[in-house]
């Protein structure tokens, strides 16, 4: 079936099987490999992307459900070679180890900061609670979100 979706501001088409997930359409059909595939069960958050402005686990959404809708992926964040402030903060705070969870974490963190520019640590942990990281122990990720917030004029 043909699915037509606006992805990162551009209308894209993909010919997918009816059971295909949005995650597989993004990765396998549209070549957007920033959105990661780890569990395919809605458990890890590595496949996080925005659908009509709301963060979803793209492994749990059918590609067909994205027909005519707006999808935003981690690729939308950087401006050419210039990293998005949240991406830069992750690097600067040492919040990236193997990096597999990082795109999903960055999506979740960006979504939070777009809604709440000065979140408490609790709010940060709550916002990232659907994203699993096997490497960092999470503290540096929370530090990165706080760093991004402080650079944007939010919290310290
Ligand atoms: S791959 Fe979608 S939640 Fe893990
Ligand atoms: S940095 Fe390796 S899973 Fe998070």
C-alpha cells in the first residue's frame, strides 16, 4: 500500500506492506536511520519520533496510520552541520556512550524543553522514563537536559 506522509516538512511516499510499522517505513523505505530499532515492543523508546506533534514509539504505530499526517524525526533537529542545542548538550555533558539510546533520548528531551523550558529534575526523569539506557546510569542524561535548559535561559 502507498503511504503519503509529511516527514520533517517534506511530503514523502512509501510503498509498504499493510502491517509495516512507522519505524520500518522511516528506516527501510525513507532511509532515515536516526530513529533506532531496539525492542520493537514499545519498551525502550529508541524509536521515538513525533506524530502530529506528539512523541510516539514509532515501532508501535502502523505506517498506514501516518497517512496524511506530520512526522518529525531526530534528523529534523540539526541545522546542517550545526547540532541542535539538546544534541550539543548531550555531547558536552558526556551523556553519550554507545549512543544507541541517544536519538530517542534527544527526541524526548527536546519535546520536554519545547513544552517546559525550565523543568525540574523530576520532570526530566518523568519525561525520559520511557527511554532506556544501558550505559550511562541516566545522571549525565539528566545533566544534559539541565544544561540545554540553562543555555536556553531556563533553569541552571
Ligand atoms: S524499538 Fe520502539 S520502543 Fe523499543
Ligand atoms: S548510551 Fe548506550 S544505551 Fe544509552
